[in-house]
C-alpha cells in the first residue's frame, strides 16, 4: 500500500512527547513490511524549527518525510505549503492517515481531503478526552467543533489505541461506532534482559513529563499517609516553576529524605530505571495510552495506575497491576499499601508480565492490524 501520514510534528521533534515516538514507530514498521509510507509534517520543534530543508523529501529511518514550513510558531502549526501538497498528491495514495486534532494544520488537511473526495483515517491521540475538551481553550475548541470540526469528523474513519479512547470518541461522533477500530500503539521495546531485584526499601518510580496532568501531587499526598517505609524516584523534566511547586509540597510534608529527583532518562536508561523499581505508579488525571506502563511491565515491574489511564482496562484484564480512583487520596494510599503488602502478587507479575507484553505488543502483528484497519476504512 501507498500510505500518507499527516502529522503536525515528527521526529526528531521529541519535545512533543510520546505521540512522536508512536507515529514514527508505526511508519517504520509499515515500511519494513513492504509498504510505502510518506510523512507530511512541519518543521515544528516547540517554539523553534527543526534544522531540516523544508519541502524536500528526506529519508528518516526508512520513511520518506517532507517537512513543510509553518507560518505560526505555536500549537496551531499553520502550513499552507503542506495543505497545497495534500491537495496535489493525496489521491496518489491508497490511504491517508491523519494524526492529532484541534490544531489548524490537521483541520485544514482534513478539509482538503473532504474537498478531494478522500476519507482519511483519523488517530486523535487522546484529543477527544474530557480532560482536553475542558482544559485550556475549551470554549475555542467547542466553537471550532460546532463550526467545522463536526462536519469534518463525519468524513473520517476512526482509529483509537484504547477502550477508554473509543468511548470518549464515539460520544463526539456516533458514526464511528461502525466506522472505526482499535489497535494498540506500537512500543519500542529492547531485546535485552534487565536484571531485577527486590529492594530493601520499597521503591516506587514515576517516569514521564512532569506536568499537572500526571497527578504527582496526588501520589505525593497519598504516600504521606502510608505507614510503610518507601522511596519515591521521580524521573522526567518539566516546567521549572511547577517542579519547584512539587518540591515545596514534598518539603511541607516532610518527605525530602524519601524522594529522589532522578532527572530525565534516555531510551536506554529508562528500562534500567524501571527494573530498579518495585512498583511503577502513574496517577494521571488523563492518559490516552501511556507507553511507560508497557515499558515498565516489559522489564517485570508491576504498575499502579489511575482509572483515567487508557491502559487501565488492559492492566486489569491481564492482572498486571492495580487500578485506583484518584478523587480520594485515602483510596490511593490504600492501593499503595495493598501493593506493598502483596509481595507474592508482585513476584508473579514480575515473572509473567514480559511474556504477555511480548505477545500483545508484537510490532509486526500490530502493524498488520493497522493494514487491516486501512483496508476496512475503504
């Protein structure tokens, strides 16, 4: 198949987080299966631009990528050059796959596809969740949806990566009940093994972007109420003011001797970081998928995640960890205590998790599932 990806940003713009990795991984695996993948994206790299040649095709790990100039330097990513390219070439592809929503770049691309009689596959990557819809610029999003978004969404075939995202999405467009499907995101997992050992002090890890959405305040407040000894290792980076706010909370709760600020971890370092932990915790307010959950389980580290994490149903169904609500701090503290006390269950997960993840997140099988989804979208 000839496949066109349209995405606001692409690697090496890792500043935008997990979706960049997920989208690139899918494109690369489809190429390895013999499909021809082209990516139309922008030079976006936060408030700066990538050091690439706009408008020229570049091979990036086997994928043909065209980076187009954007005329805005914010999250709208407006790029008339990209829209023109979509208008000229979209019909040359067997399928057009649009990633993300709400920004003007993809809305414009979806509009061009409609005018050209093309029904693209749409992966919203969590953009239809309640948290996003009610967060910053919620009135603007509602206005965009009522004026043009609703109309454009009826001309798309939905792809989601979790059951939670499916439920959130079909509330926005009921047609997707029969015009969509769910396939997990591809996760880049290493081949090597990572030695695990139980720590003398129960070690809890967090690894992600340090952001209010991640619910770290909830975790810290809950740990302040437990009665067992623990060590909390926080890995990641974030806005300096927010990180300082968290550090002040830790100080106010007299937890400084129990909390380690481990800094940002690279692709190789993070798996060792997970393996050194007895439990990985993610008490997010919202998380469309959460690659870190799969990465932690892959090295055998059990997880405790909020019921707002997209993979919570998967973790629960496969008995790979614990799920908690986050509206009540005592509930979170209780779940933390349960994980600490249930050592045999943690040992069972450590023994069995990698085999489960290897089976369910085999990249070749998942990529073939995407091809099936593309065929069903016709």
